[in-house]
DNA sequence: ATATTATTTGTAAACGATTACATTTTTACT
DNA sequence: AGTAAAAATGTAATCGTTTACAAATAATAT
C-alpha cells in the first residue's frame, strides 16, 4: 500500500503538503494541489485511518444506540441517520440495546473507547432517569425518548399531544371505556399515556391503563385478559407499533371484530395497519424526518459544542381508518 | 486520560508487561498479572483503540453491508450478526446499500479504508455478477444472495427448493394459472423464480412470471395489471415480504378476496401475514439463524484464511394458512 | 556449584499519519 | 531595487500503543 511519503515523493513535495491538500486546508498553491491530487490518483493512495485518528485525535464517527432494531420506527431512523452521516463523511457505529439498560451502558462505554465524535441514543427508562449529559466525553442527542428533566439535545414526537388527539378522536367517535396499553420501558409510552389520561379527564371518563413490556407477546397477553375480564373496554389503544400488533392478535384470538365489537387505534403507521380490514386508525410518525433532524442536531452540536440545548418536537399525524369509526349506539 | 505508561509506572512494571497482560498473552507471571490488573482497575485505564489499531494493524471490526435495512429479513440478520460479533469482542459497521450497486461499491471501498477484518455482504445482482473474492483485501461472506458461479463463503436459504415446494403446494391445492412476481434486483428472486418454473413444468403448467424492482409499490402496480389484464391468474406468488405486501395491496384495491377469488402465497413470515384474514401461506426463513451462521462463518474464515470455501444452505419452512386453501372447483 | 536452557521482563523501534515550528518563496509597498 | 509582510513549503516531533530484540532472572541438568 502506498503511503503518504510515497505520494509526496512522486508529487515532488513534502508529506506536509500532501496532508494539507487532502485535508482541504487552504494555504497551498493550486499547482501543488494538482500535482498532489494527480499523484494520489495515480497511486490510488488511501490515508490510513488508524494513523490519522491517532494523530488527529478525531474519528469522524458517530454512535447510534437504538432500543430495538426490530421496531420499524428505529429501522427508519437508522436509515436516515446513516444517509446523512455518510453524506457528511462521517461513519456510523450502530448498536442495538434491546431495551436493556446494561447493554446501553456497555455500548456507551464502547463509544468512549471508540472516541466517537458524538452519540445518538434512544434510552430506556432507567437509563433516562440517571442520564446526565456531563457524564460523557462526547455530545449526546436523545431520539424518540426524553423527559422534562433531562437537559440534553433531543428529537421527539409530540407524544402527549398526539395521544391526546388520538384519544379525543375515539371519544368523538362514541367510545367511552377506552383502555390504553403502553410500553413500560420507555418514556414515550408514559408520555402517551399522559395524553390519554388528559383527554379522558376532559370528558370526565374513567381511565383504564395497562403498562407492559414493549413486546408483541406481552401486549397480546395483556389485551386478552382485558377483553375477557370484567372491565369491558369498548376500545383499545396501543402506544406503539409492536403493542398495536399484539392487540390485533388478541382481538383475533378472542374473535372480536373491530370496529363493530370493539374500537382500535394506536401509534405507528406500519404497512400492515392498512391491510388488516378495515384498516387501523393510527398516529403516523415522521420517522425519516426524525432521524434526519437528530443527526443534523448532533452534527451541529459537534461543530458548536457550547450552543444552547435544543429540543426538536415533531408533530404526529392522525390517520383515520376503519378501526375507529363511529359506534352505532354513540351517545355523546 | 491514563495511558499505558501511567499504568506501568503504578504497577511498577514496563509498558510491555502491561500490554502483554491486556492482550491475554502468556509468558507473564501471575504476580505481575495481578499488579497490572489492579493498576488498570484503579486508574480506569482504557487502551487507545486508534493507537492499538495503528500499531497492530488489526481492527477487530467487521463490516455488514445489507441491501435494504427496511426489509425485516435484514433487520433480523443484522441483529444476529451484531449479537455474535460483540460477544466475540468485534465491532460492527453497518451500511445500508438500498439495492444500489454504486452504494455497495462505495461501502466496500469504505471497508478497505477502515481496514476491517472481514465483511458480510448481501449483493445486488450486478455486484454479484462481477464479484470476485480476490478483489478484496479482506474475507467476504455473502448472505442471502449468491449464485453457482461465485466462489465465496455464503449463507443462503434453499431458495429454489423452497419456491418449488411452495408452488407445488399451490398446485396441489388446485391452482393452475399461478403468477410469480419476483424482485429483479436480487439473485434470490431469480432462484426462487427457477423453483417456481420447475414446479410448474413438472405439472405441465404454463408459467407466468413478472420481474419488478423489489419494492412494495412496484409489486402492487405489477399485480394490479396482472389481475386486471387478460391473463387471468388464479393465484399470485411473491418472492419476498415486500413484494408480498404489494400483492395484498393490489388485491385489496381490486376487491379480490383470497382464497375465494384468487390464491396467494409468498416468502417471509412477517407478523402481518398472520393478521390479514385468513392468513397468508408463506415460506418462513430462519432469519436469526442465517445471521448467526453468517458471522460464525466469517469469524472462522478470519481465523483460518485458507480453509476451503463453504456454502451453508438453510431450509425454509412452509407455513400453510388460509390464503392457499383448496379451490372448490379443483380438478387434479 | 556451574553451565545451559527456559522463562520473564524491559528498552526502544516501529505503525503512518498530522501539525507546530522553522524556513523559503512570493507578494506588496515604498 | 530593497524591505516588510504574507503565503507556501518543509522538517521533525508527536499521537499511544504493540512487539522485536536484548537483558535479566529463574529453572534444570551436570
């Protein structure tokens, strides 16, 4: 492999000049720039990243720690982050924490070892509770999950508002005993639950909430018990795509038709929500935008470490489908 | 930050000894080992990875270049790869090529720059056609996609066989004019098409195939034309999960009920295939296993660069559901 | 006890870039 | 033309490890 000194020799300049040209620095004459570029081309020279990183003490790498890569929300966020990162000549190290605080800690340690320029993190609830930005030697931008207490850059959905609007929609459609099943491991689930509670309160309705681990199976089991128990909800809401999936499974098992026998709505406009007849009413998240906004915020923060803390809140969009149409016996 | 010389000083040994202990080398007495470990602990010493990589010329990093991260198949494969890699103290750089050969080339270059220990690649068709393992300075293991010509380690489904079995299943259920819609960008789609063709041939049936870009929309449009055209297929098959999704959308648009008016089957047992009444018959891929087998193969190859080329073929599992039940007018 | 070998330790030279600083060349101005 | 200032270039130190090699110590055989 060609080294910088070989390139320098061929171009008839010093290694410093080669380095300067490649770094895009000014203070190098156009003539030498051309000769260097030509030599680089001719020898197919590629700088050794390890050497560069050692000397420059920068890695131009960002870490992306997602809670659960199987959740399509995070898949799409990752895609956006990756696209933008590589466009900005940054590398991405992707880690999947599986909603496990220990894994999160492990990966955050790893990011320190890798000396990354910054990290994007969607923290589990325990991690978020203890999270202090100053504990880390790199900028951190939270995505999808944060709370009022944490002072860190973040990009999130308007969780409480969206849940509020979704709940109001159900109420307006005539549902009264609406049950809210939400993921207990994330701040997001909680905030959506708050929006639901607020909406129910404004109409003087009794709340019926159930926290579960954020998995399809857990949601299915919880929903099964709910619909077969003595509480008789007339509608179910799920706080995210996985949970919503579990709810549908439970309704299928219980042979309950929606919206005829029970209403249904939830978060995340996944492809299948349109296919399950007559379609499921959801709050759609602008997932790609969220990812894009997050990496942009991180890059800004890296460029300007002392700029004030920012929180970007994106609005969810209500998509009405058949699962929540007005009840025949509605009495508003 | 503490450096190795600080640790050495505190432990009262040379830097070489510290390095040896940390590398897990033999030839160091238990007493010094303890003192070093103690000092490392006390000072919270973390070796500088850039320096280590520069000197040792190894990165302990593998690259994972997937064709489309939105495809749940690759999500699950990534998960497995990541799990296993970190268990073996390896890092993973994940790249999403979006079925774009140029992006693939770009990322493969990047892998070279990063001096990775090895790469896992699911190549697009053009890349696969030109692929020669000796063009790369690192081991490459193909996943999901390879053909008879390429001599590289690979982990794949028994695509042709699975498609054959799935087609035979439909034929046995009484379907005759079966159309096969498959992704044109991957070897996988083609091989599955072959299996379909073979199965049709053994029963003397006419084939009806349609190659499309591997997206939901492309599949939907192609299927719409098919079912509304003059060819009158009595069943549709999709070569993967995204395409299958497009088929379902097309049938919904055309208001065609399955299996009553048209049969349906495809690849990938995605969560929603159970939910769309009465369930869709699919070939389930052992996705996590595939990922696991792939990274294991890569690690082996890294450890033994000259071992003979291996191809691991995993068997797909036919899951019969309502979308392919026997036609009333079946005349076998 | 001494010679020989095996083991453990230490010293110093890499690894391949970036960059501070010194030096040379060019430009601008009197 | 001569000088000061600015710009371009080059030299060599540096980043923090690993590891080849030399040196010291311990173990074994005579």
